[in-house]
C-alpha cells in the first residue's frame, strides 16, 4: 500500500508586494500627499492598492483563504440583495464595490503579506508615526490663531483637532490613537533603554492627542482599554466573563447619562438612534434597510457600529460581520490567556537542533499577537459609540491579527482549532449577545 506523501506548500515572501503594502499603509494613514495642492487629488492610495494586489497574486505564496475572508466576501451579495429588496437598485452594487475597496482587499493584503515579525514591526511603526503626525498637527491647530494646522486643515467645533482624509473627523483620529496604544506598549516591552524612552514619549503623545480630540467616547475607550488590559492579564476567568457580559449594558447606561456626549440632548438623541436602529432590524430582519440607508430612516446616524451593521444588513449581514470580528478576537484572547500552554506545545515540537533563539522568537510572536488583540479591543470599545462598521481601520487591524495567527498556527498547528465551525458559531453568538444586552438596557433606560 502506497503512502500518500504530503508536499508542503511552496513559500515565497514577496518583497516587492510588501514594499507596495508599505507605501499603501503610509498613504492611507499619513496622507501627506493630501497636504499639498499639487498632489491632493492624486489617486496614490488606489494605485498602491492595485499594484500590491497584483504582486501579491503573482508572487506571494502560500495565499491563505480563512473563515474571516469567506464571511466578509459573503457580505457582498448580502449588500446587493439588501439594496434591491429596499428599492435602491444599483446602489447596492456601488456600495459593494466600496466595501471591496475599503474592507475585503485591505483584509486580504495585510493577512497575506505580514508573513514575518519584522514586516509586522515595519507596518506598526508606520501606524505610530502617522498618529504622531496627527497629534502634532492637532497641537499646531490648537495653538494657532485661526485653528489652522500644518496639514492645511482647521480644527472643528470648539477646537477639536482634525487631520486629512477620513481623519477629518476627530472621532476617527481618536479611534486610531486608542488602537495604537497597545502597539506602543508592545515596543516598550520589547525594547532596551532608548526604545523604552521613545515608547514612553509616544504613549504620552497619544494620550495628549486623545485629549485634543475632545471626544468623550474616545477618552472612555482609552480608559476602558487600559482597565480591560489589567483585567484580562491579571483577573480570573469568571470576573472577565462577568465584565464582558455587563459591559454593553454599562456602556449603554453611560451613554444614557451623557457620559459620551456634551449635553443631555445629544445623549438622548444617541439612544433614540440606537432604539430606532433595533426597530429597523426587527422590521427588516433578514437583510436590513440597506447599506448606507440608516439616515434615510432616521434623522441622524446610529452612533453605534453594532446597531448600524445589524439595522442596515440585517440578521445575515450582522452574523457575517460579527462572526469575522469576534472569531479573531476569541483567538487573540486565547493567546493572551494561554501563553504558557502555547509555549509548552511549541517546545514539544522543537527538535534537539533547535536553539533557545527559536523559543525567544515564539515568545515575541505571542507578545505581538497579544498587542494586536488589545488593538482590536480598542476598536470594539470605541465602535460602541461611533458608526464605523465599514471603516478601513477595522479591516487593516483585523488583517494584522490574522497574519500573526497564521504564524502561530505554523508553529503550533493545534492552534488552528480556534477557527473551527464551533468557534465561528460562538463568535456569532457573542455578537448577538452584545445586541441583546443593548436592547434590554435601552428598554430600561428609555
């Protein structure tokens, strides 16, 4: 009887594809080309995305297709069907094209090309540098006579800082700053004296930037992220589960009391929008009211990413979106809480010829995965008070988490069990549990 020989997939980490991913990342986050009149209309981001995608398909191997990719790709027909059922015709095709550009492609590129820790480090440094640009520009805005920053943008409202592109909204700046806090923390733990000093300076700058956004939701997100870090790394499982269960209810009550708004009227309007969003879901349960149509049914946006996606794309859309998001979060949580078990499993796989360097490298991998997990937690918190279901930030960081998980699976194959069908249903269940808690709390608060 002939034995079937398994030939390992050919590996090739395309340097040219990663080079253009680097340019793509710098363009979408620093957006420096938009600061000059001669280049502000250049389509650099789209060009870099297309070139990166081309070289990824041509030379990056292996190309992985994960459950998260499939779920988000399946959102495309949901978006189209939802638009057709609600009488918006070709709008669904347009919206699905936008979703491909801002979500599906970035997720695929980052999850595929960040195949080494070094590559991850480079992209993370670009993200942190971009936050420092935003903070410095905001500092200039707040200290100028007319609120003009060096980027050519003015602060908004009563001095809330703004930047270029989709970062013209202070809330998006705040979300990005919060999501970068764990990355700065990671470099602090992995660096020597000079690196630690630079990390402390960067962390201080990010906290200052969060203050400059004057976004109560962002400030709450930063405090909650630090609290959750201490809870998850130091607390017991029962306490963590309890806090996760009551978290959505607590956040809803904070919003009801004006904790994330400048006045009671704004807080009341936010809760009304959440309540109306849930009623949109109940009246259009399977496909929702259509992507981008929330404001057609209500006078203001949802101000809650979970309510927004469920009301616009219904039960099916929310299952796919929440499934992809929380599946990645569950895997990241496992890494944070089970580093010792993963290290022991990896140690058993090592041969006698492997050195201590291999263990140190895997420890660094686990530390990186943990930092990226907390970045996603930062999104989960701030997204509770913002309508950012389709934001590019989510899918870039989702892809970064997935790339790290790929490498852990390569070292410890048993880790792949964290992405099986049972885990997918658990992730969807967590997403709907969050929505149920919001609904129950709204019934009590309103």
